[in-house]
């Protein structure tokens, strides 16, 4: 087990807004920044900062669709982890 990498993933998911972004991406499959800004009610720069952290930890990936950049979950373990912590 790569303790350093897993710790960084958990730290990134420890922020409520990043966890909300990841949960939304799990539900939607993929989403562009403009839609996230609208749904989250945050400035574009703030959303982009959170996306940058999630991307640098390997949690999400991006792909270009014309002028839009769409994000999706890149690691199946993240879906499993969010499912586990969402149980009540």
C-alpha cells in the first residue's frame, strides 16, 4: 500500500467542497466547470483551484470538448470510498 499517496487522496477529499465536487461527478459521470460554478455557487477561480487539487492527486481527469473542459472520476476506488462514507 502506498501510504503517502493514499494519505494525499484522503486529505484532498477532506475538504467539504472537494467532496461535494467528487460526489457530483460520481452522480453525473462528467461535468464542465461552468456547470459546477452554477451548481456550487462559487467563483470560477475557486472551483478551478479545487479541481486542480483533485486532479493533482489523481482523483479526477479532464478532457477537452471543443472550448469546454469536462471532468470525471479517474479512480474507481474513489467511487467506492465515497459510497462507504455516504452510508448512514
